[in-house]
C-alpha cells in the first residue's frame, strides 16, 4: 500500500473512531456527529478507489480516484484554513468594563442547561463579578424540544450564581446566532443609555469567530469577543462543525 492510500485510510479510521468516541461520550443522536461518519466514509471510498486503480487500472478510469483525492485535499484545506482563523480569533483575556455583554444561548434540556451553555454562563458570571457595571443581554428563544426559553434558563442559572436580576436583560425571540445578534442589536439601538456603548459578545471559544463575523456584517464593527471554554473531548467536533457553518453563512450572505 503506497503513502497516498495509507494516508487516506488513516484519515478514514481517525474520523470513524472519533465518531464512535462522540457517540459513546454524549449518547446517540449528538448534533452533527454524523459529519464524522460521512467524512470518514468519503476518505475510505477515496482510499479504496486509489487502491483499485493501482492494482487494476483497466477496471477504473483515472479521473475517478483523481477527482476523489482532489475533493478530499481541497475540502480538508478549506476546513483547516477556517480552523486556523477560529483559533486565531480566540482572545486570551476579556476586555474589562464593557457596558453590555451579549451572552449567546445554547440548548436547554428538561434537567437544566446543557454543558456548553453552563460553560458560557460560568464565564458570564465571572465577568459580571469582575465588572460590576456591565449589563448582560441573555439571548436565546425556545426550541421545539426545550422546556423554556434559553434566556429564561440562563437568567435562573446566573441568579443562582449571584448575578442580580437588574443586571440582566432577556432576549427571548431568537432561534439562531444571526437572530441572537440581530435582536440584541435592536435592543441596544433602542435602549442603550450611551449612543456608542462598549459591547462584548460572549460565547464558546469555537463559536466566537462566527459570532463576531455575523455581528460585523450587521454593523457592530467594534464588538469585543469574550471566549468561554468548551468541552475538551468535543472541542474538535465543535470547531469542525462551526467551520462548516461559517462556510454556509458565507454562501448565504450572513457574513
């Protein structure tokens, strides 16, 4: 087996193993986990096509393995480039003394906030404690499988962490990151005491680049980023998923 076939086969195995890790760690049905299954399958098919062509060139046109390998290489390069941008835009520290901080929601389960949302809220509580004049805009509506709006669940969690309710504003209409920022921006335009308030956006580290690009697209050019930690086992999955979402938003004109 030559180096190209070996590389494709190893890539397929890594993707399939990571898919299994995700399913074992979080349970069947994790959002977008099938990406790894599909990606691994595509690598495996490409490896098989290259191997068949090498052994039986008369049975397979050369354009098939060439096309598959080209797609694997170009797709991986595009995703890798976006991942580098994601890592590069994660701030080491949060800028202090912001007037408002938009805290982006995540899924809420019947038993409480998800781990991703918990990590965002822990960071929000920490920032609120260190910056007592900052007002938190909690942004998130109610999904079909959620017991309440994300914003309401966020407020309860932060109250338990000692954040006074008068320092929190609920935005309960949004159903996506684009709407999170749009509705929060409308509130700021209508109710902010200062004409040009200092505004931050707080979300998971893997999600921050996409959120800031959407905010900038909507005219919030000087928005500051505040990065919350994310699950270490799922970090690669979340980054890969968000890189695909960035490409999709770019095509749809959201960025």
